[in-house]
């Protein structure tokens, strides 16, 4: 596999989207009881572009230079997709966060991912 830092930002975001959602689902299952429909609603509120954009504002000041670089590459990724329920700026921030999560996963920096989830109160 190619070096994670050099990997295409789109690939990092593609992977990071799945990593982020899986980690959110894990936290929801461990923190909440209730029917699957309720758990799914909580998940949907947490993995949407708006929520991801807000998360970035909570962690941006503590990103390392490499993490910030990966985030910016993901944020600046040109996409032919038009966001359905978010502004372009919000969608781009979310894509940057997903790229960061993909990078941290590939570099096996799982503790850092959980640190972010803790800060996000997820």
C-alpha cells in the first residue's frame, strides 16, 4: 500500500467516511439503549456533513501539522458531486475530516481517533 501521507485525498476521505461511521456506531451502541430506529437517528445526526463540520471546529486547534495538511487536502478536494443537504463549504469541511480519519486509520493512530471522539462527546 502506498504511504498514507502521500495517498490521494479522495481515497483517504473514502476510507475515512467508513472509519468515522463505524466508530460513531460503536460509541452509540455502547452509550445508548433503545430501539434500532432511535440508534439510527442518533447516528444520522452525528455522521451528516453539518455535524462533521462542527466537529472540525472543535479539534482544529489541536491538529498536528501533518493532520492539518491532510485535512486541508481533503477539504480542497474538487468534487463533481453537489451536496444534497449542506452548503459547499460545510461539505468540504466534512470531506477534510473524513480524509483525516482515513489517514489516522491507515497510520494506525487509533488512539488519536478516540481522542477526537472524546472531544466531540460522542
